[in-house]
């Protein structure tokens, strides 16, 4: 008998965590920019954000630079300061003083290596103004080779919400992440995840 998996959280249907997701309306428009390989990973936290919030999403493509540059005009990239500083070719602008012209915020959903590659291959993305979040100690444990002080996509959104004075929503997201990780690890130990 083959298992049936939830198409949203990707866990076995008997272990689905979707009903535990908070229903958060973000205070400003936000878009997840998925690396093409990222969304299919079971441990992806961007998918969890789509379940728990009204975040929009798009898939990054290196051959669609002109289209995506137009689509994300006047957006700000949420990107940690320690990762930006490591990029020797950092051409990003500083966050504009006048926030009324900001159309929305972009969060890259990719591994750290993939996100740096996306920035190198997409000048429009690398040149966006950046808002650096205060990094927190990551509680995300489902991936190997984590960057020191590197946050998962969901933790990045949570930290942004903290900085937007949306503390309850931020904590709800972190609680959802902990629930997901706990159930994920139980399902993995039971041999239910391939």
C-alpha cells in the first residue's frame, strides 16, 4: 500500500501539519522568490510560509531577467548582512529613506549557495535595495551545511515580522516551524519520507 502525501506540507497525510498553520496577514506585500530546485524539497520552509501567510511566490529563472526586473521594480530584498558582506560584488543599494515607494519585499527561497548564484546571475536582483535583518540563532535543523547564523526562509519572515512590531505573528510562525520539524523528524524516523 503506497502512502498518500499532503500536496501542501508534503508530509504523509496522517502526519499533515497544515491544520496547525497560523493564518497571518502580512503587514506589507511580500514575495518568495523560489530557486527552481527548492520548492520540491520536503524540508522547504517557503512552502510552509505559503500555508501560513498571504505571501506571494514566483520562481526565479536566470533567462527571465528582464521580465523579473520589471515584475519586481521598487521591491526591497530581505537578505542577511553577513551573507551580503561575503559577496565581493555587492552592488545593492541602501534601503530608501522614503518607504512609500516600496512596492513590496522579496525573500529568496534557496540554499545559501544557490542564493549567491541567483544574485550573480541576475543583476536586477543583486542591485535591489536590501533590508538586512538582525540574524537570530537558527532553530532549523532539517538541512545539512547550514551557514553560521543562517536562517531558514520561514525564520527570515519571522524575524522581519518581529522588526515590523508583529511579535505575535512572528512567534506563531516559529511555533509552526517547530511543529513541522518535530512531525517531519518523526515521519523520517518511521521511514515514511523518501
